């Protein structure tokens, strides 16, 4: 982690990309793994991997939908520059909760009152992991904390796809 921080400090985003995508071992998510991609510079988008290259996420309209990995990173009418998907891990092993798949699939039966701050993809994603869709994990750092306490998550690895 220190090496990654130093590379990022010296070489910026390009250095981080090189470390994440070339140097650090990549992983394959398990059904029930939390995944994320960057949305521009300051935000992240999360969802639940359900297997077969498919992810369930809450989009900005409040619709819970199933998408391919390629669709997940190419959101926002193609304006999102993301190309890397990260997988929640403990060390180099993906962490997951099998019940998250069932909960994510059940979420497709309805929609949510999406709000960028108060009811967003992070809350939906943690709801799939814990069963508590009224949780307060509405920021990425809160999602990470909840993953740590629920699944033992301690880092993100690039999805080897």
C-alpha cells in the first residue's frame, strides 16, 4: 500500500493505473462480491457481482438493473471514463456474501427514490450485503468501513477480465 501511495504521489493517476493494472495481482470476483469503478475524479459507483460477467446496481434514475461489466463502466451516456473495475478483497482474496446475490436480484423487482447524497448506489450495495437497505453507508468511505466490519475487506484489487 505504501508503494502504491508513493507511485500515485509521484506519477498521479497514470502511475496508479500502472500499479493497479500491471503490477498488482488481479482477481476474479465471486458471486456476492462488491465491485466498484471510478466516476470521474471525485466519485465511485458500486454494485454486486452476481456471476457470468453480470452486475446488479442502482442507477441514477433509481432503477435497480442487471448489466454487463462493460455496461457498468460505460455509464452516464458514455461520459464516464472508467475502464477498471475493482473487487472487494481481504489481502489478495475476493470477499463476498452469497446472500447479496439473492438480495440484489430481489431488488430488481422495484425501484428506489434515488438521491445522490441520501439514497444512492452505495446504500443499495451495502443493503445487499447486510439485508439493511435503510443503512447510512451513503458515501464510499462508509461502504468500505461496512465491508471491513462485515466481510473483513482490507483492499481493492482489479478484476481480471
